[in-house]
C-alpha cells in the first residue's frame, strides 16, 4: 500500500517537474512565466540559456521517475523502485539547495520538494514495513 502511495507522490512530482521544464525551457521569456519567476524581459533574455538547461535537468529527473513507474509493476520492482528513488531524491535535494541558498525561494522550494519528500518517505516505508 505504501509503495502505491509513494508511486502516486512520485508521479505528481514528475508532473510538476515536467511543468517546470515547460516554463524554463519553452516559455521562459513569456510574460506569464516571467511573473512566476519574478524576472524582467531583459533578465529573461540574458538568462534564457541557463533556464533552457535547467529546464532539461528537471525533465530528466521526471523521466527517471516515469520510467521507474513503468518498470516497477511491469518488469522489475527493484529497478523501478531504484529509478523512482533516484529521481525523487534528486528533486528533493535540489529543493533543499534552493531553500538553503535563498530563503526568499521558500515557496518555490516547497512546490519543487513537497511531493518528492512524500514519495521518498512512502517508498522507503513501503520497503521497510
């Protein structure tokens, strides 16, 4: 049961990171995205290459989780669990780096890290219990 709950949390975390990918790599200079990140048009243009790269980082983490979600029930529980854990633990670590480097980013770190945290806890508990 906890594995299923952890998988749901991991899936939500993956969807959030796909959304972040779209914002950072596809829509970075759009006014609505600039409002979300609090950047000006000028700053968005200057940071566009950085955001593009960062967005793909988020996408790759989501892909790890998604592959784990597919593999765990279909082929190998242990491989799927490991892929999900690698993805959500990395997402959680990135959220921790964000909040530790800039306390004003607490809301963004919470959005980025809450579901990965819940997934890590549930996936570990699912194996231990």
